[in-house]
C-alpha cells in the first residue's frame, strides 16, 4: 500500500482503539455539573464510570468469538451503532440511574472498536511489521488521556456536560462512516466457529489454569486497580476538595498521564538490560511505598495540592512499568489460544477495576482518603499475589522486547 494509505489506515485503527479511553476521560471534568444537574452527588456519578468499566469487561469476552465467527466489520458496525445511540441517550438522560445504564451500553459498543482494531492489525500487516504498527497505535491511544479531559473541560464550559456526549456520539458516527468506506474486511468469517457457551468457557478455563497466567494477570489487575481508583476519585479530589476549575483539572490530568505514558516508553528501553519480572518486582515495591506514604500524609492532612500531584505522578510512573510487563508475562505461555488469553486478561482487569472505582464511590466521605486507601491496599495485595504466585510457576516463559509493543486492552 502507498504511504498515504498506510497513514490513513493507522489513523482509523488508532482512533478505533482510542474510542474507549476517550469515552472514559472526556466526561470526567463534567462530574460536578452532572451531579448538580441530575440532583445527585459526584460520588454517585462515579458509578457511571464503574458501569462503563463493567461494560468493557463484558465486551472483551463477547467480541472475540463474534469477530471470528462473522468477520471483523459486521460486529464492528453493530458495536459502533450501539455506541452512537447510547451516546445520544447519555446526552438526553434526566436521571443518574439512566446515565449509569446507558454508560454500560456505551462501553459494550466501544469495546467492539478496541477489540476489532487489534484483530485487524494482526490480519492486515505482516508479522515483521506488527511491532512497529502497534507502537504507532499506542501513540494514538496515549494521546487520549492528555487530550480528552482538557477537551472535555472546555466543551463542558461552553455547552454543558451534555455537549461531551454529543461530541462522543459524533466521533462514533465518523468512525462508523470511515469503517464502512475505507477499512477493508480483513478476515474471512469462520462458519465452523462455535458460539455455544460450553466450548468458549472451556477454552477460557484452560487459560485460567496456567500458573504464569493467573499469577501475572491478577498481580497486574490488582496493581492496575490503583489507576481506576485515581480516575474515579480525581474529579472529587481536585475539583471539590482542592477547588480547581474543570479546565485546570483537565490540564492536571493530562500532566499526570505523561507519567504513565512516559514510564511505559522508558520501560521498553529498560528491557534491554533487565528481565520483565525484575521490572515488575521493582515497580511494585515502589508503588507500595508510594501508596503507603501517600495514605499516611493524606490521612494526617499533611499534604496539599502540589504534593498530591507529585505523589500521583510517581504512582502512575510505577504503573507504567508494572502494567505492560505483567500483561506480556501473562500472555507469554500461549500461542494458539493467545486471543482467548488476551480477552480473559482484559476482562479480569476491567472487572477488578470496576470494583475499585465502585469502592471509591461507596466509601466516599468528602476527603481524598478513600481513593488513596484503595490505591495503597490494592498495591500491597498485588505485591503479595506476585510473591505467592511465583512459587507455583515451575518454568517461566519469558518475553522478547518485540512482544512488548503489543497494546493490552
């Protein structure tokens, strides 16, 4: 293909991959406005974020078999159409319970875009080029947490929080049109693929029984819970407790995202000198220490806005090292069932993340303590899981640096 076609294809696939993250981050600055307009609390609005994580978790398991059975584009059409309709519904909803339900449906729709884009990269590009393509896709995805909250804050200020969902719906519609007109069908439907629950569940169970998979998957999921707690709690912490505006919150969120994304890029360099498991262990030690110190300082009221930003930055840097390495080590033992393993790992991460974000809402007390406590506790549990789980691994399969380029959703 020509350079122009190559660029355009990467842009579409990257935008599909970024739709879910953009949908999470863009409406965060509107939490106080949503709470006021729907006559509820910001903590209860957080449940609409939790329901989105639940939808993505379910979608991970749903779309894998559908994309193999019906080809890549048909399930993608359906998912994007569901996303657009749910976004319109979110813009028009008048109750917080309705928003929570519609965000669940919106997530299931957006998940089709993320799962299909990864599958289509594997279909459309030769293996020797896939690492480079995935790296380019990660750059597009990495821009979303830096752009989305800032853009969302200005859209909310100009048009209200409803405007954010109108923009998201328009994005989904544009991607649906681009998929129909310019994205090729990359996979012949497999009519022999069974959609019956029993063989699908049996396949997932065979993956889950692998010690290296469950050790690093649950370690990574518990570690990643800190990110979900931060995303769920940060609107309350920054806009209500520290009193910053929605626009300033968007810029803070973008700055903190640099820590996560930057560390993940440094991680690729560090892998030339260290093993994945070494980086995971070091990152988790640092994450636990940061979380515990953060909890002590926030509980005693000995830390302000800038200290909070600094400790969150360090915490997210730790995640930038632990997350890609735990993901890669989880998937390393699999070849034939790599798709199922990837889907199951993503579902576990999102499900546990949903629980963490729900806990932020349930234990909300008007302070930053619940958010930070969940970050600290889940980090400690992650380290314990790593130390105990490694004893069950008789022969660990290691990962090459090329494999690290693949995004994990």
